[in-house]
C-alpha cells in the first residue's frame, strides 16, 4: 500500500519538471525574438527617415476624352465594307495642351477621322495594329494646329471602345 502514494508524487514531479523546462524554453525564445526586433529597429531608423523627409509628389493625371468615331473601311481587294467604331481618351501632360485641344476640337476630330479612314481592317484586328494606330494618332495630334503654336504634349492614347465589324 505504500507504493501507491509514491507513484502519483513521481508522475506529478515529472510533469512539473517538464512544464518548467517548457516555460524556460519559451522565455528564451521570447527573449531572443525581442533582442532581434530591437536590433533590427535600431539599425533601420536611419534608412527609413530619409525617404520620409523627401516625399515624392505624383502629378494628377490629366485626361481628355473624345467622342467615339465611326468610320467605314473599304478593303481594296474585295471592295468589302467594314465599320470601325473606336473611342479613346488622350492622356495629356499639361493644361495648355488641354486648352489648345478644346479650342481646336474640330481640327482634332478631322485629323483623327482622316487617319482612321485610311486604316486596313486586317491590320487593326491585331494588337500590334491597335498599338501602331495609337502611335499614329499621337503623332498626328502632337503637330501644331497653326503656325506659331507649340506642339501638343500627348503622353498616351487610351482606348475605351474598339469595334470592327
């Protein structure tokens, strides 16, 4: 009978020793993590304060939407007519260009219509053709509207709609 009371004491002592070891390991890991975090934070303030003092200002985008264009395209070989319906927005770099585009809007639309009417349908069906068309539109619109006026600053042509039927 004397053996039964000693068995619970031995198992409870084993559990207490095991818990003490686990607590010591957890304290060691927490201390190491705290030491590493403090070491990293003390090294990084010099590098993080430099970008905070020199803030980069991003200019607001300036867009100039145009009404969609509808143009007949005639395939010279088969004399088959196709219709191109395209809408896009111009991304501008300055407000002076925006003012000139509004002032010369009929000429802007005329230049674009003439350019679109000379396109070939098989070229426009590819992504490269659409990219080339955007570059051509930008080139046509960047030239001055009248003698003595500066060139327009059109950064990009952004398609809104592009339907070829």
